[in-house]
C-alpha cells in the first residue's frame, strides 16, 4: 500500500484479518477495495484491523521504518542521554542530527514519523466514518459491537496523534468529519491534546475491561485509562492522572511479574503488558509485519545476528546503574566519578578483564550487553567484535530488542535474524506505577510515592544474577528499597531516576526530560561527561526549540503554505 500524505483522505483501504493476536498480522492484503465492498460488518472490521496495523510504525516494506518505530528509540532515547545512534559516524547521517539536536526540515526521519502516524490517523478516521454510515443505514454491526469499534478506533487515533504531538507539537487536526478540501487548507495550529483526551474518554466509556475476542493486541478500558492518565501527566494534572493510574493498578502485584518477561519472545502478553505493538513473521518468512522499527539495533560483526550495530547504550546510562553502599542509586550524579568504561580505553584490550567487584543494579545486565558478561544464549559478549565503531557508539550494546538464537527459526525473518517478531510494550505496568509515584510526590504523599518506587525496586532485586564465562556473578548485584523520602525535592529525583533505570531503552527518556523541564540541564551536563570520553558528544547547546522537531519541508510544500514551520527552524 502506498503512503499517503495527510491531505489524501483514505477512501477505501481495508485490511481483512481474522484476529488481533500475532495471527492477525500474518495475512497481508494486496491492493485496495471499493468503498461499497467495505460498507458492511466484515469490511469495517477489516478497516479497523488496518488501523491497528500502524501500531508497528510501518506502512509497507521492512527497511526505513526506524524513526517511526513503536519503541521510539531514535527520538525517545538517542535524542536523550540513554543511547547513541551507534553504527559508524557516516551511516544514517540524518540520525546524527537527531542525536545532536541539529535537525533540519529535510531530515528523512521526520518525514517518516509524520507520514506513518498520519496514515494511522487516516485509517482510524476511515473506520469511524464507515461505522457511522453503517449505523445510519444497514446496521450490519450490532449496536454493542459498534460501540466497541468506536472505542478501539478512537484510542488508536489518540495514540497516533500523541506520538505526533510529542515530536512536532504543532499539528493539523483531521477527523472522520474532515473533508479532503478542508484538510488541504487547514493550518497546523490546532491544540490536539483536548481532542486526544476526548478520544481516550470515549475509549474508557466504550471498551470492556477484558480483551475483545481474547485477542491480546486489542485496546481495552485499562489501556484507555492508562493513556489518559499519561496525557494528564504531561499537562501536570496530577490528581486526575492519579485516579486513573490507581484504577489501572488495582489488584495487580508487580512482584509476581518478572522484569525480564517484558523482553522475552516466549513470555509476551503477560500481566504487565498494557498497550503493545504486536509483531509477526509472515507465513512466507518475510518480515514487514515484524518488529522492523528496531531492526537496526541488531548486533554487528561476529555474532548470531550480524547486523546492524545501531542503538548503543551510553556510558552515562551504564554508570547510572551503579549503587551506593546502601544499594541505592547515586542521585547526586556521583556515579560519573571514576566511570566504568568497559574496555573502551584499556591499555591492552586483548588482556582486558571484567571487574566483577563493581556494585550494580541487576537491571543493568538485562538492559545492556557489556564485555565479559553472558549475552542471552550467544555466549559471552566479546567487546569490539560485536560493535561497528566503538569511537562513535561506545563499548556497549543493547539487549531489550534482541531474542535468543534458539528462537531464530520461529521468530525471525528468513535470512534476516535482525528482524524479529518480538512485541514492543508501549505502556506497561511499571511505567504506570512510576507515573503514579510522580503524582503522589506532587500531591505531597511522599510515603505513597516511595512505596510505588520500592515495589519496582523490590521486583528488580529478584532478577537472577548474570554470569561470566567462568559462571561467577558478573557484578556485585544489589538493589535495595528506599527507607525514606525526606522531602519533595529528594522524592522527585528518586522517582525520575527510577524511571530511567526501569524504562531505559524503551523510548521514554527524552519525552520525560522535556515534560519535566530538565532537557537542557540534563543533556548539556551529559554532553560534558560523555564528551570527555567520546569527543563527538562535547559541546551540546540545547535550545528551547529543541524540545520538539521541525515540520517536514515536504509536507509544508504539499500544503501550499497551509502548514507553517515550528519556531526556531
């Protein structure tokens, strides 16, 4: 299916699938159907599934979907202090501009993000429009199911607009009632957050608590509540957000939900998963319905994956997992003192030995691959042999996007082990718990905030130790609960630091820094530290406009001047 810019309202696009588990992704349609063919129950259900299809950030093909990945690794992590673009300095140079906050409006990563998620908006609009036609006439869909379909489509639309809003801020809003002629002349001056909130409220009202047809990829009431709470959090409406987060958390104990299961292809759809981008390998072995957004994050060099060497954790992130004598994070930034750099500047890399006496939060080695530590079932991570250019990306690799070699036959694309069907959690329970903790801090309930943070930390303490080649522990693993939050300033730091540790490499970090008002101070401080080791990262000057990105010039040109460029670009 060809991409359509936002001024081409979908007339009759339908994807006819059977269900919303992985199986529903395995039947990729060819071509488009006439509108009369989809103005019925089966057709509308198919158009709805087509709207779900954009959750994986892909309209067609495999290569090129990196910036629109549901994990948001480029904008959410590489643009922050958690990850480097990786690979080599000359590979995907437009990504360098995102990392160094020097983008221009011709950057293809911006165009990809805009086009894919507006495609998602248009598919949801088409679903809602066809549903209205059906309910006003033939009523081939029952009133009860029509209510659910409206809820699903509107939560999907809210998600697509929210992803666009975080990156571009100034958007044009089109819905199912917007005509093609109206869309062509609409400026990008709409405040989309109230519209997003309206959609999520309809989702809460219309959707059941349980999954429709027991299909794990479907929207449900708790997803809509968690998402609405998140939007309120961005607006600093803490009391309203907390009510919703508490409803989502009710009756759930994160201690019984292993951290590592969130990134295990054999343990997906677990109790921690809320909003998930589902992925599947097609029956013919192709991967356009798989996790194509994260495919560049594959390891490079002499390893089972063989490609592509992007998306490397920063030295700063790795050191943030250090703990003090009490098993707590170093909130004062002292984790940067005498930094651990693996073998990056070892006098003799060939004789480098892992220091297993370092005290680390165990989540480090479930987030980062480092030399001397066993990596899934691939063996011991050997250092540079798995890295394309350590001088550009540093000495570390990611883990959360990877699957064991023993699962390649069933869970990777034919001849391309770097394309997997590992799902991506867009919102998971730990995220909700830590957002609730933020709300409690702002409400003055520091004890409540600490209890939420400690639940996440106690779960982390249960992680099995990672081993070296000699089967001894790869570090002194320790993570302890906080005994007190003495004041709001300390509590705020603790909650925010915990979000970094728990959710690292999952696409949240840059957006968190922006909404906290900490992007400039954090990223410039990070630049000073990281640049002292990797000189390319010195001298970052983060400007106010860098909190969002430029509108793609191609879209401004197509609009004939209706769209205006963001300030500063």
